[in-house]
C-alpha cells in the first residue's frame, strides 16, 4: 500500500477523523495554493515579502559578521521567487555561497534553479528533490557554516509538540553555531486570522475539498464533494487555527475496498496552522536548546523571521 493510502486510511479511522495535510499539494492543490497566496485575506505572503524587502540587508549583515562563506539550505524551497530577494542581499557580503533548494517537487526545483541563475548568475544552485526528512540528513557537511531556511510559516502546520521534534531534527542536522531562519505567523486579531482561512471567494474551501477529490482519483474513493463543507476555526488562546471538512449528512464513503461511515455533522480535521507569540517562540528555542539571535518582524508585527543559532 502506498504511503498516501496508508495515511488516509489511518486518519479516517482516528477519532476524531483526520486527513494528512501534506497531501494537499498535488498539481491541482498546488495551483489552488498559488491562488490562496494572491487572496486579499491571506496576509502571510505580503508580510514575508515586506520583511525580505526591508530586512534582508540587515539579516545578511548579521550573518556575515559570523562567517564569510555559507551553505544555504532552503526547506520546501518552491520556485524561490521570495528567497531570491533574500539571497541577493547575501551575495555581496560573502566570498562564496552554495544554495541547496530542497523540495518534494523536482519540477518546481527546475523553475527555482532557472530563476536563480537569471537573477543571481554567481550563485551556485544545487537542487535536491525529495522529502526533506530524507534529503537533509543525506546532505554532506562542507567546511562551511550552514544556514537553514524554513520560510512561508510552514512550521505552523506542525502541532506544538511536532514543532519541537522538527526543530530538534534541524538541530541534529546542523553543527554548533550553524544558523536557522524560521518564519512564524504571529497571533493577531482573531478575525483577521480566521478570514485568511475562510476567504470570500471560497478558494481555501476548494483547497481543502481538493484532498477529497485527490482521494477519489488516486485511491478509488467515492466522496461526494457536495456533502462536505469547509469549516475553519481559530482559538486565540492556543493560537491554533484548524480546518475541517464537515459531513453534511450521515453517509458512508468507500475508498477502494474499505468503507468509512460519517455521522451527520461529523468533522474531519485536515490542517492546523499554529499562530505564535514571541514568548512561545522563545520557549521553542529553550526546549530545543537553540539560541534565538534576533527577530525580523514586519511593520504590523503580524509575522516574523526568527534567526536562531545552534
Ligand atoms: C503553507 C502551511 C503556511 O497554513 O497558512 C493556506 C497553508 N492552508 N491556507 C497555512 C494554507 C490554508 C499555509 N502554509
């Protein structure tokens, strides 16, 4: 059985039912995510671009005071259109930079490399396709310092416990004094957060629903997409934003030879997007034994790029 099938079947057997977030991103899902990034309500990329525009020079200066050669590793690097602006600021301050974009998609890495070569001809780009939990441990250490980038507030998809495990994994794949730059979406007006996951056009709803379509297509499922409804919640105490697909009636769905029954209004949890405050980021650093060097927030304090040292 493929991992996708195993994880879907396991999730739907859980109480409450869950589906694995990482499978959102098939071709259609990636397209819908690109649309989400352009939504008025979805403030995250706007914040990240602002920080990169306004703080890349300072960030590069901070890091170049610690080393003059660096290997930069981008986890879930995507097409690199945001990172390219960051790297441009690094170039004049370092003697040598090797950039290793890691992404599940070999296609997107091709685009990333092409972009980088056009924008920064002197940058050495060494793409690595695959799951970063497998590729990062395989990347040989050079004699240079490492800077690992984890952008896009992707850490938000890990529960607080998983985020600790994830940072420990980064630490295990680093040497003392290596650097981590991690993007966090911050706690803010709860209405603002909820709206970002419940856009008026319904693109986020389609993005969630696409996971059911993917199960239908790839695992021979028979989800009736009209009988489920996208419903996000945000808890301002825990900072947990959750997406659910709620069954609109009592129904039985089959996936291959297996069947799963839903009570009416039973929910499947599809995603968490955790929002942090600065003390929670500090706590994450303490619990994983890395040192927070500096925050690079946007002007509204909606979002921060946090620089850590191992
Ligand atoms: C890519 C994980 C940062 O949680 O905000 C966007 C994914 N889900 N809208 C997020 C997402 C619904 C996104 N991350």
